[in-house]
C-alpha cells in the first residue's frame, strides 16, 4: 500500500462535523477510516475516486485537542496516514 498524501480540511473543532477529502492512490473501494485516540470518527461519503476519498468526520465535544493519525481500510489492505494528521482544535 501507499502512504496517505494529504487530507483537506485537516482541522476541526471539538463538537464539529467536518467534510474532508483524503488523497492517496488505490482508495477505490475503501470501507473504513480509523483515527488514533478517542472522540474522532469518520463515515465515507459517496463520490470517491481511486485518488480521492470524501469523508464526513465527526468530532466528539469532549475530544482532546491534538493531532490524530488515521488508517484507511481498502480491499488491498490498510494504509496509514504516516506524517499526515487530522488536528482537533
């Protein structure tokens, strides 16, 4: 697998819902996005491509402010965000 190239929007406030796009290669068919820590979850939105995965990120009001690494689960395996993080403000 490849490392995640980026995520736009890359920040969100506790209690917010953020629409973001994860970029990488081989994202087609992704089934899940998992964030490190607690209080941040994502649902995959429709309209993705092999290189762009739209997601709806929900941030718990009590989520700790810090950077979160994430994994994208695809039919080809798990891809880690590496140096790319999503930051809770």
